[in-house]
């Protein structure tokens, strides 16, 4: 199945914004993401951590990554309403 067909099959209901300077790279959000759209970045932030990133992949806006994150303000989840 081509990548564009997969993205069409996923119901995009939200998106994730991660502040790379607040993220400590613990990976809890990556493990909590049921759609597996989050990864740890190969680049380091100013503190020397590999922050989480979503690279603009589709998200269902469930918020599990937000609740798994121990760092306040590192992750914001936005829901799209029709």
C-alpha cells in the first residue's frame, strides 16, 4: 500500500507539537503512541538530549503522549473538530 493511501486510510483528527528544548528524550511518549508517529530525533537539543519528534505524520489526537510525558510543556496535542 503506498504511503499516500495509508495516510488517506488514517482518520486525521489532530496533531502533536513538541517543544524540542523542553523534551528530555526519555521516550515515554514514543512508547505510548498507539499510531507510532513519534520518534526520537537524531539531532541533539541544547541540553544534549535527543528530543521526540513527529515529523508532521498524521495523528488521531488521542493525547496518550501528552499524559505519558513527565515534562510539563514539552508536548501539546490539538484536536481537529469537524
